[in-house]
C-alpha cells in the first residue's frame, strides 16, 4: 500500500505541474484569481471537465502571486471534487488535503465541512473505511457547529453507508435514523431525505427485512418527487438510478429476477451515459447476480468480469472484492480449480486490506470513546441544569422572603398612616371646635383718648363694649373698680368692697 500511495502521489504532483502549465497556456494571463476560478465554474457547468481543471490551476497560480488563500483553497477543492466525480480518487485526495490545510485557517466552516465530506467519500470509494469514517465525523462536527443541517444529513447518510459496507449494521441503522429524523425537519431537504431513505432501504434488504425495505423505497420515491429533489450535487446521483437500483435489488431478493434484469439494464445504460462508473459497476454486479439466478453462467461471468475491470480501474476495492468472490465461485463450479484459486488469492489479499481487524477494533474504540464523551457532556449539561434549578429555587425563596418583608412593612406603614390620619382628624375636629368658640379681633382699632369710645368701619363712635360685642361672642356686665368707687361714692363706698380682687356693686 505505501508503494501504491508513493506512485499515486508522484503522479498527482506531475499532474499538478503539467496541468498548471497547460492552464497557463490555455487561459489568459491577466485577471484575478477569482476571475479564473469563476471561469472554471462556468466551464464545469458546461461539463468541460478538463478545461475547468485548467482554469482552476490558473486560479491557484494567480492566488499564489496575490496571496489569495481563499481562492486557492476553493480552486483546490474544485479540482479534488472533479477528480472524485470522475472516479480518480487517488488524484483527488492530495488536492482535497491541500484545500483542507488552507481552509482550516479560514472562517468559512461550511466550506471546510464540504472538504471533509468529499475527502471521506474519496476514502470510502477506495475502501479505506477508517480515514473515511474519521473524515465524515470531522465534517459532522463542523456542520453541526455551523448549523448546516442539510450538509449534516448528507454526511450522516454517507457515514451510515460506510458502516453498512463494513458490516456494522447496527451502527448503520442508527446513523440512517439520525439522518432521516433531521431531514424531516427541513422544508427543502427532499433530495437528501430521499437519499437517506433509500440508503436505509438497502440496509433493510441486507437484513432480509423486505417489507420495511418496500416502505422505505416508496417513501424515498415520494421525497425525490418533490420539486428540486432530483439531485443532491455532492453525495447522491440521479434519483432514477438510485431508486431503480434499490427496486432491482429488492426484486432479485424476492425472486422477481426477470423484472429486476430489465430494470438493471436501464440503470446500466443511464449510468454509462452519465459516466457514473460506480453506478455501472453496481449494476453489472447485480446483473451478474441475476444471471446466476437464471443459471446463465456465461452472462454472469461477463458481467462480473466487466465489473472487476471497472472496479480495478477506478480503485473501488469493495466492488472489486465482490466481483472476485463471485468469479471465484463461478470458476469453482465450472471445475477450473487453478483459475478459481488465483481469483480466491486476489480476493483474500484485497479483503485483508479492506477489512482489517485492527481497523475494526479502532473504529469500535473510537465509537466507545465518542459515546463516553457524549455521556459526559450529557451529564455535565444535566448537572448544570440541576444547579441552575437550585439557584432558581433559592432566588425564588429570597424573593418570597423579601416580598413578605415588604408586605409587613406596607401593613405596618398602612396602620401608622391610619393612626396618623385618625389623630389628624381628631386635631382638626378640636381645632374646628376651638375656632367656633373663639373669635379674635385683630388690626388697629381707633379709640378716643378721653372717653374711650371706639370708631367703627363706618366712622361712628361707639362704646368700647358695644364695639367688641358686635365683633365677638363676648357679653359685658358692668361693675365699678376700687379706684373709681371712692371717687364716685365718697363715704358711701363700703370697706369690704375695697378688698383686693372683689367686684363692686353691680349697677
């Protein structure tokens, strides 16, 4: 494997250099890196793959001259994706890795999630499940953090397919269920919902749950039938091939071989016309299986041999392993022991590289570690919730005590206010009574210096007692004081009348 990786990497480097030179010759030398990148996207839309790759190389070169790392990362990703799309997975990986290295330092987390997802898909098609699963998990973390639920559904479905191919069916079912549940929450997720439902249908077929598979296929058809759902650009293929393949597999497993063969011929023709090598290989393997059911060994051998050729050419080792296993059985049944032994040896060698038990242990360990981490996070969150609830209870208690204290203060204040109001009312009553009994004279009062008469407001002179009586509630009685008595009465003034403080004879 290291030797294959060395030559593959060397070939990629030569391709980059030669591709860059071709791009420099084919593209105009002026303009920004973004201009070249945009031109590459336009060429890709016209399905001019080679010209698009040349433009992306030009974008990389211009980006290096202007330190435009964002465009460099985007262009490298597009080149890697185009190689992935054309089944050149070893050539795709160096560009995807370079894009990832740059994109890690850039703020666009959604784009980095796409890089990791496509990297996982490349590893998956090469049958390298450990790096595929790791890439998918990194993509899931990024897409969860950035809120890219649509991309998360795609990645979960891809991860489930990796588990299914690996034989980890329980993990695959759980992952598919997560993808389907998320997809149902999205209003425009018909494409990825159809993809997830169909993937789970294939798992149900592997588990011999044919009724469940039929229901899932019907649900997938309905999802794909919604507007805009025929393609999901990164992770799925044309819905007719996806659904057609699933229906054909179900028909093969339920003894409807003739119908399945007709359907598979249609799927093979569609995949061939679209250049979908993976679709071609899968259809050929299923056609070979159908031919075996019909006891047509020659047709089965042709289908499996062509599938093995395409799988070897495109480095899709899991499909190659399936073709080798079927051809081994065919040659053994035909009595060609030497040919059967050679095919078996190739199969065993390939199986040992794809389904390495050490990798299975590492995957299981990583799953256990992830589960433990999730449990720890859940416990931490639960403890935080409990602590928050306790704090809320304490705060509610403090607020209740303060409220009671406030009520007590208000009651006491109300009582005091009532007491003060009552006292004030009493004082007002007493004052009113006092004022009703007392009338005071005020101001300057003109009085005669001789006779002591007082002048009123109209200018009349009145006796002082008459003046006061008119202006108050006072009444007068007349007596003679001890000073005036002797002067008026002489000897007739009695002595006892002279005593201090007694009143003279009333007139």
